[in-house]
């Protein structure tokens, strides 16, 4: 089933990223794009690799960030612009994706917030909560490492049942996962690793879209040459590609 997606620049908008910290950077003289990993990167963000490979993807995500930053932190203005984007109006660029939907949400238009990027400030997080509140006929979901913003709005989110979040372990605020019993996704390097932790593997966002238990994601995307992540990806022989 088709879903709408919204993305921002990988790494650049991910204040909570640590183990997956990567971003596409553009050379000021040549305009060539390349990947820059963080000093604690364990596995490379697949979205950063996309941006380094495809200039149009990089430009689209940079444009979305530019528009949002121009609104100077106004929750209402950001929410208004995001709503316009959902209706294919305005300057923000939404994309399309394919996903298997659970029966509980098939009657609603579904939006994945951030195939790339994350909630980069509290007011931006709040804007998405407001968009979900205004649109109960739509279903929103997101992975995030910006757990501090999430935790700050736990009470408000109790009244917004069409906004499903999953904590992405491997970031600066992992301690909040245990402190607040947040549902989480863990990137694993093998199917056996997921089995040992008692986690089902989400291959198609079925788990991410709906409330439920913790789950695993197989390592995916282009990984640094010679890294443990690259070796694991070769062993998986495409199982972590999520190409389908």
C-alpha cells in the first residue's frame, strides 16, 4: 500500500544520533557529495548514503530543512506548512513509499515521518504532534533518537492515538528508553542476534506502524569498507536491503 513520507538531511538533523551518525557533505568548490561518518559510528545511516549518491535526494531534503528553519521555531507555522505539504501544496516536499499495513490502520492515509533525518528541535516535534492532532483521519509513525523531545510530551501524546513512535536504540539518549519504558527498535547484524534477544525482525515497517513490543531491524544500507557492519551485510546476502 502507498504511504506518504517526509525526510530531512540525515545526520544534520539528528541531535540524538551516535552509533549511526553519518551525513552527506558537499564540497564547496566541486559540488561533489561524499559521506562523513561520526567519530562513534558503528554502522552507517542508509539515508546518508542515499543523499551522497543522488543529488536530487540531497537537494530535496535540504530544501525541506531550509523551509522549516525559515519559520523560526513557530509550532503553528511549521504545523501549517506540514499540513500544506500533505495536501501537495506549498514548498515542502513529500515522497511516496510502499509498506504492508496492518488491518487496524488500513482505513487511514499513512505518513512515515523521516525516512531520513529526525526531530531536530522541540518545537518541530511539537509541530508534528499538532498535525496529528488536527488530522485524526490520518496515521503517523516515526523512528527517533530524539527521545528527550518525546519524553517531554508524554502526557500530551496520551491524547494523540494516531501518532506512533519507536525509540531507535544507539543514540545519546538511550537511558530514557529504560527510564520511561519506551518501545524500541534495535539494529542487529544477524537473524541469530535478533533471536537471542527474543525480538521479531521488522522487514516492512509492519511493527513500526502500530503500537506493540520491541523489535529488531537487520543492518542495511551501504557500510564502510572493512567494517564489522559491512561484513555482516555480506553475510546476510541481501536480507537487510529491504528492497521489497
